């Protein structure tokens, strides 16, 4: 049964049942490591990382899916680097059209934190992310970008409209 009984307050002696589980005290260390590893996998996935995620997952969580090589072009991840508000972020980006306008969406993680996760140093990542949590920018926009969401774990999402140019009377995507 995946529920626990929560006693009611003195004024209401009826018990309530909640979906939950109990981690025995002697398993708390193991459970903390599993949560930290799952969190690390999530941070790397946000940044578009592929194979490095596998080291943090169990077989049940899909480790093999990330350890296998994929076909050419499908594994182009962690392919974007942007300095935003003075910090270098590593991640991935997508370009799409929104009402005829080309928009870039970038999701990434601070380069210093990414390097720790890539090397398998989760506890160092967690310590550094915790220490730096109040130092990340808090603005909702960044120079050269539009909306930006900085998270206290060192990740971000940024959007910007890509420039267009006129060619032969028609608006064309800007090619750098």
C-alpha cells in the first residue's frame, strides 16, 4: 500500500490517508544519493546533454537509452554557448517561427556547474549551486535577449527574436 495514515488534529480526531512512502532511517543516505543523481540527470537534460545523463540513471530510469549512440544529427546536443549577464552558459537551442518571426529558445546551465556534472561530481555541483544561488541574476530580460528565466540552480531559459534582412524586396532570415 502506497499510503500513510496521518492522525487528525485534536479538534478533528478523524485520520486522513495520503499517498506517500516511508524511507527507513538506514536507507536515507542511499535515498539522498538517488535524488541527487536524478536531479543531476534533469539538469543535464535541460542543457541538452546526451550520454552524460546515463551515468546518473538506474536501469529502470532508462540508463541504456542515454548510453547508446544515436544516428547522426540526432545527438547534436550541448551545441550552444552564450554569455548572458556576464556568465557563460552551456546548453542547446531551438529556432522556430512565431507569427512569422524567427525566435531562438536557449536552455542551459552555467558552464562551471556543467563541468562538475559532466565529471560526475554531483556533491560539488550541489554545494556550488547552493552557494551561488543568490548570486544569479534575478532580472526577467538580458542584454541581447528578450525574456530570460534564471533559476537558483544555475540553469536558465532565454528567448530572442532573430534578425531578418531584406533581399530583393523580401524579408529573409539573417545568415551569419
